[in-house]
């Protein structure tokens, strides 16, 4: 397994959000975290990325215990994160935003290769690389946020609500791109409210409620109406 979380309880300061969560993500998998608002989905991603207070449990990445590592070390280990709301730098150009994503790269040729990789995935970013990021459409800004996280060529890419604020058409395009990223060897862990669409792409998923995983299974198993009803309406 590339990522293994065992009995993790975490939150923010004294506020506990996750309660003894355990899950794994294998190399090359696309895994989704689903559940109602406030279930703890985003907190799992933030915990992996060193942005929460851990009360107990551990997180292993590529066999290394990363539970207490700072965020910059996690990036160096091969973890990328696209937060909810994109959080691009609107007064900087598209290219400058991408270069910030590769700020740990100290070799100019490697940085150029990363830029070429991102531009190959997102042709619109190449076309608009000298434009201010704030002038991009919502879909283009999401592509930029994903591209920025890919600059370090992570082994694991985590995305928090990649379809947030996007039209159905743009959401479909984003998931097509994520599928391509996965096919090129990057493992994906996604939080997504568009459950039906996500389940049409992922291998497996985990259903959360009140800070706990209440069901884990294949995409087909998670699509069961009874399971969904119990999680979202009970």
C-alpha cells in the first residue's frame, strides 16, 4: 500500500473531528471519500498533509511514518494537495503560479520538464501562461490548481472537492483529466460531493459519517441505494 492510515483521531486544536479512522490506498488506485457535510472527509486529507492536530493513530506513506512530518517534508516525500476553493494567486500569472508549485525544484531543467508535463495535460494553461490567474474562468482556475500540485510530480495527489462551483460539463472534463493523471502513474485520493460521477471513475471508496468510516467497498458497492440512504438521510 502506498498510503496506510491506522486508528487516526484528529481535529483542530481541542476539537476532535476524526475518530479512529483506518484506510489504505494502493499504488495506482483512485479512491474517493464520500459522505454528508461535516463527516470529516476534508479533515482526512488535511491530516495527511500535516494541517491538523493528531490525537492518536499513525499515517504511513510509502512505508515511512509521516504522522508528525511538516507539510514541506510531505511535499518532498511525494504528496500533492489541491485544497477546496483552489486558492490560486490571482495577481500572479499562470506560469508564476505553476512555478510556485515547483519551488522545491532547484534544477532548472527539471522545472522546465514539470512545466512541459503540466502544459501537456492542460493546453489552456500553456496558451494563457502569461495571463493573470485571476482572469481565468472557474474551470481554468481548477486546472491551474491541479497543475500547480503536479509540478512536484507527486506519487499521491489529493483533491478536495475538485468539482466545486463547476458546471456539469466542466466537472466531467476535470474527471477525465484526473483519469489521465492516474493512467500516467499518479495515485489519487479524492473528496467529492458529486458521488455518482466520482463512483464512475474510482476503484474504491470510503463512506464517512460523524468522523468515522461506516462503509468501505468498491465503486459498485458504494453505489447501493440503501447504503447511500443510510449515510445521507438517517
